[in-house]
């Protein structure tokens, strides 16, 4: 039997001076049901929301809310304050959801504020997409170290009529974080069909881009992006440590020119400023990727990224893509909330 733990904190408490935020034995939130119950308990006990409001936010029936709250009371496994680790993460997630109008925020905890956040974000991303992928879906995917790192955490299973569309070219470049490699492996995880853009990520001119699309059949792949059920994308910044720069795709001169025009980051090589506006630069005409307007049409838009070098890029991305789901680490989440 797990040992109940009581921490002092008057804010948002029940009549006994404690707030009950349950966790399974061992204090680890491991299943989707556990996490949903914690969120429901948080909104009911701390935010003082009604059961109907909770049902609407979580997109479940009111009867399910009643059942979860009753289970939370009966378990009484852990009593924590708002300062507890679990409660604090839940508070940050709710703040992100309310600030940016998200359907869901997932914040990965870090054992050390100075630790590389990418592994934690990747693990959270793999777990999340495992739960939301369904048969019959058409999913567009980006690339990068965060998304590539999520692959070991994806619980693969056969999904009928499941399609994965790579949103960016790059098939001709043999690098670990190649867009084609991630799209192909993501499709394999669910035994679905993968659709790639057989072209470089960036071509030499608008004429070349037009020719590839119109004469080489790429318009058929790009057209698949018009009916996406979900997109899974990450964010790049102009810092030298990011995937794009490290991979040698952009020269230092181009990076400097983009920065001088206010660019703070990119999504699929679409460079934008902190306000979420695409910057004026010739590279926009030479990118072999799905445009942002198509990304915004997807019902579920999952943005997974983090790092202190990407805070401005994350803020701009929230305004550019308007994600429905945001997956990040706790330090990045705090910075985004403080500076947005």
C-alpha cells in the first residue's frame, strides 16, 4: 500500500486544508486514465470548475467526470499541495491551454533545469501520438531531432487505411534526421502507407520548384496535404545548434539575412518572426514543403519542441500554426508563458 503524503499549502484546498490530487500506487502517472483523472481532479478541486465544464474541456461525458472524481476521492493514495511536482506540471499545462487556446498541453518534467530537454519532449511526444493515432487517419509529419527521438516511445500497432505524408522534401540527403527517414519509420510503426516528397528540401530556384511539382508528379503528394486529419511538426531556430543549420542546409549568410529580417525560427523551412508572420526572403520560393495554410487546415495540429534557444521561435509558432496540441518541457513552458 502506498503511503499518503501531506504537504502544507492553503491555496485551492479542501475543508481539511489539503487538496487531493490522486496518483496510482508509486505516485507515477503512467496510463491515459490516470492522467485524465488527475486533470479532472485538478480542475474540480483547484480551479473550482463544474462537472459540466470539465466534461466539455476533456471531451468526455459528465457521467465519466462524476465517476473519475468519485474514484479520486476513494483512492486517497497521495495528498499533495499545489507545490507538489505533479500538481505544478498540471498547473503549467492548464496555463498553456488557457493562454493559447490549446485543446491539450503536455509538459514533460526535467530532473535538472540545465538538462537537454529533447529526450524528455521526445518521450512525451511518442506516448501522446501512440494514444491518438487511429485507423483511417491521414497524418502529415515534419522532421528533426525531437520527432526522430520519439520513435522508440511509439507503441506501434496495425492501423487500417493509415497514411503518413512527409511534409518536406529531403529524400536525396542521407542524414540521420532526414525527413523521409522519419516519415517512413512513423508509417511502419502503424503498418501504414508512407508518401514522400522525392526532392531536395530546398531547390535552386522557383522555376525548378515549379517544374518538379508540375512535371514530376509532386503535385499528387502535395495534394494529400489538403485533407490531413493531423500534423506532427517541430520547430527550428536560427541557432547554430539546430538540425537545419548543423546539417549544412543553409549557409551562414542566408541565416544572417533571415535574422536581419526578424526571423526567429522555421517550420518546414517557412521562416517567421516572433509575431508569427512569414518573413520576406527568397528561400520561401525555393522550399519543397507543404505551405502553412495547409497545415492549419488539419483538425489536430501537434507541435512538439522546446529548448531555451527556441523560446521566441515557439511563441511565433503558436501564432503562426495555432496548434491544438503543444508538447514541450517544463522549463520551456515557463519561459513561453513568461514572455508570450
